[in-house]
C-alpha cells in the first residue's frame, strides 16, 4: 500500500517563483537589479532597495502566494522614499538631499560652520538603508 507524500517545492523553485513574480510587476523592472533573493527551507529573504514603498508592499503581499513559501524576511529591504524621509530630519541647515536612488544619497548645499563631512557622513550613514553618500557642497 503506497502512501501519498506531500511534495514541498525545492528552494530553487521558490526562488524562481519569486523572480517570476518580480518580472510580472512593471515597477520592478528597474528595481530587480537592486533586490537580492535568498531562500532557505521555504523562508524567502529579500534584501537591497526598491524605489517606492508601494513596490515593497506589493512584494510582501504577493510572495506568500508563491508555492513553497513558509515565511518572508525583509529586514534588509529598503525603499528610497522611506530612506529619504528618515534622512531629511537629520540634515543640518544649509544641506539639501538632492537625490536618493537605491540607497545612494547625493547631498548638496553648504556644510554648516564647525561641521565636517566626516561628522555628517557618520550621522547620515547610520540610517538603515543608506548605502553610500555623495557630497557635492559649495565652497
């Protein structure tokens, strides 16, 4: 007498399912290159950056429907809108956030007297999701 054995998709199949889902969502066209996928025992870990919270939310809502997914970890998945908001209140007077793209920030304006670029970089670099800071200050 044979018994039915439940088949759980291999992690590689889960990863392909997540990649397929990302390929079908138009806003992910550019973002796909900045998102890393790891799957272990059905747990999908996404890390990297997307441009908007909507894209992040889409992934969180749809990935559980991929066969074999048991959980999702997005602790290291950031969106540039949230990074921008988290950085903006830390900027001193005279410094402007010109751009955020995939965790790379461009700061412009004038550095306040008494503050070094190293001090500013340490302050801003501590924000989760900040990968690199480019400073283009006026002399």
